């Protein structure tokens, strides 16, 4: 991706260029707009997605509502593939990573990719997924209500993955651009103590396909409900429990996609996180939420090891490129 700054005239030419380049152009223009807006935010960098007493953990099937220097490596996702169309059953496994790098405090770019292996289901294929880049900026939070919002835009670069995977229908054959809203709300302001560790996060986007005739535009929406034992121990009541249990966050995530043409698909993912000072380990089951989803995948799992680079390398890899 070019780091050249786009002027207004170049942006206008981009938006009116050929359809096959249009979504990439929209991504670059939205990136310029968000980066300009982010420079107006008087924020201090902070570890994790923090708002008041609340720490929103990195979630696995959606993104959390903050932005910091972090690294997910690896994210391993497995799903069985049911037999269909005369093809036998099989499985698909993804070994992914995400690197979030802050450019200025609480705003920056994330890079996602992964290596995919499919066994059975008609053919054995393996290779790299398409590259995805996300620009994201965190807005000032309302600390007293533990309310945090970020805005971003992601672009999947179609054709950057292994061609054989695209031909087999394992990865997208075309790219897409998705402006996205991320929201987090902790319930620490409730008067009932045992409910205060609860938090809800959400992610909402509209995905513009580079080629709608091949892959339709769609709405994507996700929600998580989480119960933070670290919050209980530190901000509500220190329970007489082993220290290990004081680091746990039970969670359930719901992730859905609704294409403009076609049936909605989604997953329900119950699981648990272990939250340490500078890292997190999370594991969830990934359960198809409806019959349309079950046609393509069975119940699988996702496991992720996540590093908080802003805690591990606060003076180098974990700090913004431009800190002011």
C-alpha cells in the first residue's frame, strides 16, 4: 500500500475511476479522512482498550472497541466441513495473525492474514488468505459510564491470496471495503454488585464488494457479552478464590453476515479468556447459528494467543510512531 498523501484532485479522480479499482480508492480516501480526524483527538496512549475502570479484552470473532499496539499470533481456527454435492466431508484450519500498530496515540493500522489448510471436502488445498488492512481510531471515552467507541475502515485485497484457494472457493475471489463502528459498554455503573463485571461490545459494518455481481454487498454485525473476574476482584469485591480464577473472563460472541442477495449466516461462540498483565489466551467454540451456516461448516473452535506490545515494549514497538 502506498504511503503517498492523496490530494483532493487525486481523490476525485480515484472515486470516478474504473469499477474494479473503485473500492480500493474508497478505502484510500476513507483512510485519509479518518487519519485527518484522528489527529484532532487529544488522547493519551494507554495499554489495552481501557475506559475508566473497564478493560475490554480482545475478542476472537470480532474486534474490540479500542486500538493499541498488539499482536495476535497465532489465531488458530478449525471447522469441519459437512458432506455435500457428492463431495465427502472434510475440515478447514486457519493459522492467522494480526498486528495492530499505532501511528498516533489510539489510532493506527492493523494487518491481517493467515495460512489456510483444507482437507477433504472434494479437494485438498492450502495457501495464504487475502491480505486485509484496517485503519482504526479510538474516540475519547465516557469514563463514568465505561462507554467506548472507535471508527474504522477495512479493505480486503482480493487476489493477494493463493490462487488455488480462490479457485476452490475457500477464500474470496474479489476484494471489499467495510466502514466499521466499534462500541463497548461496561456495566460498572449499575447499582447491583454482581452485575457490574458485565460488559457488552458490538461491531457494525457495511461491506462494499469490489465486484457486486460476483460477491454481493452485505451487512456484518457482531455482539459479545462478557463477565470480567478481574473487574470483580479489583473494582467490586475481592472474592476468596484461587488467583487463577481472578484472571478469567467468560464470554459469548455472536457474529452474523446478511448479504443483499442470499441467506444470512452466523456463528455463536461461547468461551473463556485468561487475562494476564501483558498477554491474553482465549478459546471459544464456534457453533453455526442457522441452517444456512450449517450447510458450509460444523461446530469448530478458535484459539488465540494475544500479546499487548504497549506493555511489553513501551519504549519501542509498543509506542506510537508519532507521540504528541
